[in-house]
C-alpha cells in the first residue's frame, strides 16, 4: 500500500455488512508540517537554543521471544530511521520520500513505530500514525508501513510488530482502533491481517487509481478494535 495514496482520502464505495460508521474510514489528506526555516546564529548560546527546539527522543528496547528467537523491539529515532528506510526499500514496491521518514520519528509518538532486530540485524519494522477517527475525541492508529525481510517472514515477526503497537496504543488509551488499507487482490496480506484480528470495514473503489501499475486499484479498509482480543 502507498503512504502517498493513503493521504488522498477518496470517497468509499460503500460499507460492508457487519461494520458501521463508514464516515470514519477515510480522513482529509494528511501531510507532515513544513520544516521551519534554518535559524540564523547571531549570538553565543544561540546554537544551544536551536538544538533545544529539535525533539529529543530516548530510544527504548524491549526483548521478546518470537518463533524461537529473541527479538529486540527498538523504538525509532533520528539515528536509526535510516534502517527503516533501507528495510522498506528492500521489501516494499513503493519509495517513500524524506518527509515520510522525518515524520516517523519527529511527528509521531515513539510508541507508534519500532524496528525488530535479531542479533543486532534489522529484520522487520512498522511505522504508524495516530489520527482522528471521524467522531469527536476519537482516534485510531493507522499502519503506514509494515515490512519483514523475506527470510524472516514465517517467524511471526510481522505479527509481533503489529501486537507491539496494538498493546502500546491500548495501554495509552488514546486510540480505540487500528486500521490500514490493503489492495483487494492481496490475499496474503488479507490472511495475515485476518489472523491479527482485523476485519474488512469497507471496500474503496479506485483507491490506488493514482498509483501507476497498481491493478486492480481497489482497496479494502481493514480495522481492528483495540483492547482484549476475543
């Protein structure tokens, strides 16, 4: 799925049986805020003031067992975001621009993204954002990218990355659901997210119409309610 396409917010074709509130399926286009102009350093101490304006993120790590391996889940910051870029470039068919990777660590909370490492090597990664869910005060977690290197795709790493974000979001209490778009013909992704507790909330005709080479251009909007799994 394309991050750029996910910002367009085309109208949905209709809501599928068993789901409600289609109005929250798509939101107005989202773009990261523009970068501020470079500061002019005119006096001693000005450099320190400039540095203070840049968000400082303390990297955290969580060790978990997954598929017989010890996985380190590492939050993403300015120093390791390039590892996410390299992973996505290897795995995904879409190229994401600098603004996207800056937004991952600067504009979205550290609980919304992480890398998965085995013996110090990056084998997977997920990047999400928090967005309005269409009703006053409600928010949801939107999965922007999820990547796992091919050799590790049957080790449960993708599922563990999704669960890590879902657990953090549920604990924080700010979001009531987790969602994403998946191409209607991507059976493997649909099975994966189905096992992860997602359900088809809507079908969106021509969602990928502006993405050259994507055929069919239609998408399913998948949603998972956060909280205890049934």
